[in-house]
C-alpha cells in the first residue's frame, strides 16, 4: 500500500483534523518545511510537541494512539481491487 494511503488511513483515526501540505519537489527548496519542523524529511508528522520523521514511524505513532477508522477495511479492499485491475 502506498505510504500516502497508509498515512491518510492512520490520520483518519485521529480525533483532530490534520493539515497535509505539498512541499517543493527539490530538497534544497524546502525552506518552509525546515522552518516549521526542523527537517526536510518527507513525510514528517508534528503532533503533541513531537516531530516524527519517516512513514513507518509516523504510522506507528498514529497506530499506538488511535483505533482503526470505521472505513479503513473498505479503503483497503478498494485499494486491493484497484491493484488487481491495474495488474499490480
């Protein structure tokens, strides 16, 4: 499952809304990301005063704190269905 889909699914379980922002595609152009988070690693999750870098750590952080969302399995089924249709 792509990291973005995994992260979005995990973030859906959090009781608060989150803000996802596009960042510059070139690492040297990520000044705003570095200013806000202290890193230019993607993805980075800033929550409860913590900075969690990397998709695996961010998803683990969310999984430790929030139960599965009510639509999570439906989304996973659709993803698997799409993968089959695309020949993946």
